[in-house]
């Protein structure tokens, strides 16, 4: 069987529409982020009081669904791509197989939740960046990019969706997100533990892996999508990240990156508005 599948070889049927990370972030129709205008609300956290709450929640749920598919594919590829013993310990592969089993269950749950929330497969585009992070030829980089960075993001997303379900009075959404959240904490913890074990005597490899994780975290902090600020639609789930093996310093680093991304987005918006006013006045 072929090893190291590129992202453009993922098997998808006609219902799916794949886009890049930059395309999804640049799409002004994205319901996850409020419009960049002077009227943008100070509290942009995903909650029922938002005018676009229903569509934003359905979009996020669809993002969870396709993310679970890619997480399943990534964990499964790690089990097959690397030689047992020489490239990846058998116990690591066993953990990745367990994760693939979890992700398959999450895909089924997410499909049912999407139907429950009134959306269908393919209604929103699929961002393939999660699988791209799982294409590294170094298993340690996969652990850093997927299990720690992207599964860490999943902790934040599931926590936000669980809270949204509780506030909205939707016990099905709240229960399912809580159930999947427990699995995600385990997946991140596995990544944290294995990264430290494999690189225990190789500080350069660990440094490279953590730098890769930082790059992925920064990508997913684009525009302050995820931070402690109420201006971000997704909150930073500090307690669950600690349970998953993140140190206080690591959580603070992620928080700082996210807040800087939010300020950069706001400054870009202010400058764009100023330029537009200047051009209008000149005309």
C-alpha cells in the first residue's frame, strides 16, 4: 500500500468542496467571524445572542466534521507510514490506532449533530490544513502539528460548542461535545507524552517539533479566531489544555500569539477603513 499520501490525493465524493486555509480566512461570508466594520461587536464569542449564531454554529459544526475525517486519516497514516521500531515505536502506533478509532466515532457523531442542527455534508467548504500537518515525514512533527496544535485547537472548539449547547438549551449538542472533548484531551496528552519521550535525548529534534507546532498554532490564530478575549469566537480552554499536558508557559504562549493576531487584524481593519475614506474623499 502506498505511503505518505499528499493532501490532493484525499478521497472525497462530489459533496465535498475543498479550499486552502488562506481562502477560508479571506472569505468575507465566513459566519465564524463578525464583519470587520466599526459596528463589529466587542463580544464576538459564539453564543445564542449573536445575530448570526445559528449559521455560525452550523459552520463550526461542519468544520468539526471534516476535521474529524482528516484526523482519522492522519492518525491512520501514521500507523502505516512509518516502520515499527526503527521509525516509530509499536506503542506509539497502538495509540494512533486507538485515536483513529475515536476519530471514526467522532465523524459519526458529527454527521448526526449536523443533521440535528439543520445542515448537510458539503454545505460549507472543507479546509484541508489538518491533513497537511499530518504529511510530515517525521512522526515527531506529526505529533507536534496534529496532536498538540490542531487537537489542542479541537479542545478549544469543543469547549466553546459545549458551552454554546448549554446556553442554547440543546442537551444533545452539549452532551456530544462533552463526550468528544474527553477524547480530544486524551489525544493531546498522548501527543505531549510521546513527543517528550521520543525527543528526550534529542533536544534539537524537540526544538524543531515545537517550532513546527508554533507555526501551526499561529496559522489557526489568524485574526484572533481563538483567544481569551470575548472578541474572539472561540475561547482558549486553559484548564483542559493543562489536563492534556500543556505547561502554563505553553498556554501563555498560545494566548499571546492569539491576542497579537487579534490586534493585528483590528489594526489592518482600521487601516483599510482609513484608506477607503481617503480614496473616497479624493474622488
